[in-house]
């Protein structure tokens, strides 16, 4: 039983974060960035503008980003990896519990086969 526990734990440690990382990649959508970035002083000034005027002002600086551009810009930051780790909790738990369940069922089956022979 100890061997089953450790094998299940290893599978969960390896597969859970991989599933979380792939899930994070799939959930990324393209985004928008402003070049140069909007400063706090500009935000204060834009509060007095109408929405149409604000969109016209920001439209000149707007750059659409693809999924891969956004991913490339996010990978160096710790918040991205914290989110990947958070998203890996449920898949890791599922892999661990699934491996334990399959292992216990297999041991029961083997035990029943030994009793009949």
C-alpha cells in the first residue's frame, strides 16, 4: 500500500502541474497593450473626457497582442507561475485520487483471483 501511495504521489506531482500549465495556455486569449503605457497622470486627465474622446486618444496607442505575445510577456513574472501552480491543485488531486482508486481496485481484483485459485 505504501508503494501505491508513493507511485500515485509521483504521478500527481508530475502530471498535475503539466495539466495546469496546458490549461493555462489554452485559456489565454489575445489582449491589448498600450505603447507607451498609460501613466497615472494621463488617467487623471482622461476622467474628464467622454468615452469617445478617450477611445480616440487611446486608439492611437493601442497594440493588439496575440496569445503567444501575451504568453511570452507573462512567463518571466511570478504572478503567471503562481496562477499555474494554483490551477494545478485540482488536476494534481484528481490524478492522485484516481491513481489511488485504480490501485486499490487492482489490488482487490488480484486478491480475489488468488483466493479462487
